[in-house]
């Protein structure tokens, strides 16, 4: 069994539960798994990457409804949206494992760990959603995270800069605000969601830290200054700007510098 081939096969799987199970199984075998030097060839049969189920219906992000968490359905839509983000994040991590050549073994194992943790997050949220009377796929969703993955498919420096430390870092900022709204609602399902988000936030700090580490490692390898190069990449790939307020403590724990936080705040 070879990790990068297995990661590509998992990425192609359309069933979320099967994909999550494979990611967790691969991570459990990480200590003994082999890692190829070159990426496996993408599917020749025309399968789309990533594999995803027929539902949820995928729409442009402006066409995805938002509801108040004051209602049970509104909270279900919120939990569904976060579950979809975690599903996409699992795909993003698997894509990083199979796609990029010439990286140390630790790079592939780091992103395998991320894939496994995102799989666990997805399962936690899906189980909670089912307990509320709905399931993953019952509401429309968007593919904003994967769109940036496609843009950076041939630029590993940009991928590390703009997916984990830009798009996923936005979750560090948004999660405490979501938790505050759910605490205000105060129902058992809302408070249970707050607890799930505690786990996700703690582990997402680690995921963004992995992105920061490898972004800086790649910049050092290529003779780039990380803080100066980031705005160039953000403009080149039209990365979204952070939405204040920033979660400074979480971002610092994830490896952002004070200088970066000041620049992001000014954006």
C-alpha cells in the first residue's frame, strides 16, 4: 500500500462516510505506509475531483441561503454548512498528499493527519445533524474552498499560503462568533454544537499551523521572504480578505506573526 495512490483513490470516492473511513484508516497505518516520490496519475476515466455525493446540490456561494440560528431549521442549516466545509477540508488535505512532489515525508504525514481529523470533524457534525432530524445533503452548499484548490493546483507555495493559512484561517475567526450566537440560543442542540466547535477550533489551529510551517519551509527553499510574498500571492490568486474581528490568540498559536496580524487587520 502506497500513501499517495491511496490518497488519490480516497479523494475520488463520492460517498462521504467511505471517504472519511479511508482517511482515518490510512492515518492509523501512517507509521508503516510507503510514500512514492512521484504523484500517481489522475483518473483516466474522466471522474471529477474531488468525488462528492449527488447531494448536497452545489450552488454559487451567493445563492446559498442563510437562516437565523434562533430556529431549529436555521441551526441545522448552519451545522450543515460547517459539515460541508469539513468535507471539503478533508478533500483538500487528501489532494495535498497526492498532488505535490519533492516534499519531505513529514509533509505527506502532516496532511494525512489533517485529512483524518477533518474526517472526524465531518462525522461529529453529521451525527449531530442527524440528531436534529436532518442529514448531510439536505441543504444546498457551495464549493468556495475547492475553487481555491483548483486555482493553486500547480503552485504548492500558493496552495500552502492561500488554503490553510487564508481560507481555513478564516474559520479561526468565525468560530467564536458562531459559538456566541449558539450560546445565546441556549437550546440543548445549540449547546452541543458549541462543544463540537470547541474540538474543531482546537484542531483547526493545528491545521493552520501545519500550513504556516510548510509555507515558510517552501519560501526558505525557494529564497522567498514569506511575509513579503504573501500579498503577491493573495493578489495573484484573488484570495478573499479576512473578515474582522480576527481571532488574534488562535492565529498567533497557529504561527502567524504580529506583523502579519497587523497587515491582515489593515486589509
